[in-house]
C-alpha cells in the first residue's frame, strides 16, 4: 500500500511538471476542463428542469 501511495504521489508530481512545462498540454487540459464543466452544467440544468416539472405536476394533482 505504501508503494502505491508513493507511486501515485510521484506520478502526480511528474504529471504536474509535464503540464507546467508544456503550453500544448496546458491548453489541452484547460480545454478538457471547460468541456467537462459544460457537460456537468448541462446535466445539472437537465436534472433541475425535471425536478421543477415534477413539482409542478404534483401541485396540479393536489
């Protein structure tokens, strides 16, 4: 388990160095983060709309 944690920490540090030293990689990471944020926002909006629609239907039945 200790070897795994050490390997994970070294991998994260190595990945951070690669990203910090490469403009293309930073741009790719930033683009990926933006796309992920957009997908999460769309998913949350979809769930909220469904939740609000469900509340309106319950009020109409009551």
